[in-house]
C-alpha cells in the first residue's frame, strides 16, 4: 500500500478515536482497542499479525506499568485512609502560617498527588480550604487554586502517576529523568498558576462555600501520622529511582555497588519497599489489623485497574502503528517537519487533550503516536525525559467542559461555567505553558 494511503488512515484513526470517545461516549479502553483493530485491518496487516500485535502491545506495556500503578495505588490508598495527606497539609499551613497558606497548600498538593490520584487528593484535602475560607471569608479560589495547581502538576508531571509513567515506558526513558525534569518544570509552573494566579483571580471572583456543601469538623479520634513520616515515605521511591538513574554516571559498569543500587532503585523494587513500609507505618502501627490493611489494598486496585487497562490499550495502538509500517512513515514525515521534536510532542498532546478532555488519555495517545518516530530523532535519555514532560505539558492545557476535572471543580466550588473557565481552565493553561517554557529552557541548557 502507498505511503499516502497509510498516512491518511493513520489520521483517520485518530479522528475515529476522538469521535468514539467524545460523541459515542465509548470508554477509552474499548475505543483504543477498536481503533487499533480497524487500523490494523485497513493497513493490510495479516489478521494473525494483528492479534500478535495486540498481545505484544498490551503485554510489553503492562509488564512494566501494571506493577507500578498497582503498587502506587495501594500506597496512595493507605495514605488517604490513615489521614496522612490531610495531616501533611495542615502541618504545612502551620509551618508557613495562614498568610502563606496558598504556598503551603500548593506544596502539600504537589507532595500528596505523587502517590494519590488527582481526584482523590482533592476530595481528601478540600475540607481544609473550606475551613480556611469559612474562617477568613476570603474567596475559595485564594486557597483552592494553589491546592489544585499542586495536585495537577504532580498528577501530570511526576511518576509514578499513570500518565507520565506510561509515556516514559512507551518512548523508553528512565523514570529518574522524568522525575527530575518534571520537578524542575512543574514546581515553577505550580507557583505561577497556584499562589500567584490564585491570589490575582481571587480578587476578581468572590467564591464562597456552596450552600449544598456540608462543613464537617474532623473527628477528634483521627490521629494522622506525622508529616515527616508522610514526606519520608513519599520520597523513598523517588530517591531510590533517582539513585538508580544516576548511579551509571558515578560507578563503573561491573561495579557491585552499581548493581545493588540499580536493583533497589528499579521502580519495581522501590515501590514494593515503599508500599510495605506504608502498610506497616501507616497501617499496622496506626492500629489497623492485617485484614483491614488487606481490604484497603484491595479497594485501591479498583480505580487503578481501569487506568491500567487504558494504558495497555494505548500500548496496543502504538504497536499497531509500528507493525503496520505507519511508524516508519511518520518518522520520515517528522524528519521533514520544521517543528522541533519538543514542540511537536507538546502540540500533539495538546490537540488530543483539547479534543477529548482526559489528560491521561491525551498523554497515552500522544506517547503512542510519538514512540514510533523516537529512533529517528537520535535523542539522549535526558532529551527523551524532556519529551515526556513536553507531552505532559500539552496534556494539561485548556481543561473545559469535556473534562471531568472541570465539573469536579465547578460543583465543589459552586461556580458557574464562565467563572470556572476564568479560574480552573486558565490555571491549567498557565501550568501547561509555564511547564513547556521550562522544558524549552532546560533543553537549551543541555544542548
């Protein structure tokens, strides 16, 4: 088949994917699999080859991602149930003082969202901003946007959250680089979109606690773990993964020390160690029985399972692009493109995000489209790490009415749609553009 034909059906497959998700309301998992099947048949792949591509795509992807997402979800669940996230936020407000509460909430949201899914982190921390608003009579946005900025940045930029984790696996980059550059790009973006923009927009839009939101005092029986313990547990896997990434630059190849550091710093080992520590210090030591800890872990896998399946379907889509030969054609096309790889990655993710809403689906789809052309770019591991963050930045932009996060904030803050756009949508866009500018600056410094 001609290259032109294959390119046409590749672009039509993206259109079909968006149509199925947006108009037909088909779940992203089923939509990705159906589009992969149609693309394989339309490209002339033998039927048995299509089935083998499905097996390889989902197997190669989930062989890495499923373990990390599952362990991360368990860690996040025990952190939530123990009250660790809320305790951390309250302690940070105490340390920074109420005058600097927006900064404290932004940092707390950033830390909590590394092991906890965005929506869960928001639900467990939103009572804090309600109570601050009730006490000070300030706009909810003064406290809410910094918290949301911290949660959003960590959710989109820092593994082991599913989006950047999946993209890192799809394009073959070590997680240490993604964590490093995600932090360097994400923290400034959080400060600009959270405390700075939040203070500005709160002076323009006065949002008070909706009448339909009950304000409940925290039961006296809840005794959250110390904030130092919570921060330490969250930093354990990040630290081990970073040590693994940079040990190759410090120790010789056959060094025993390097071999040990590589083993304990592998994401599998790092997350197993962290999850077991969390089960003990946040579970057993806090009075939970072994059976209760088991139930907590089981509950954590329910939402994680959905995300894992979507990521696996993204791996199938990537494999079909490669095995059909479309990946090679896209690589040749990119070689003639005047757009730098960083900008191209950002624009692909941004286009998918704006069209269908979900940042995670946008990252997975963009990663699947970009991965076949990675080899033609001849990029180093640090450069590939920046590609992941460029995709993360694009996938954060312009959250609007097709994004569940938009409606979550709309309802919990009791805002109308125009005010939600002026606050939440603009905040997400500031994160996106600020993060991408940081990516470009870092890219220019290392080249």
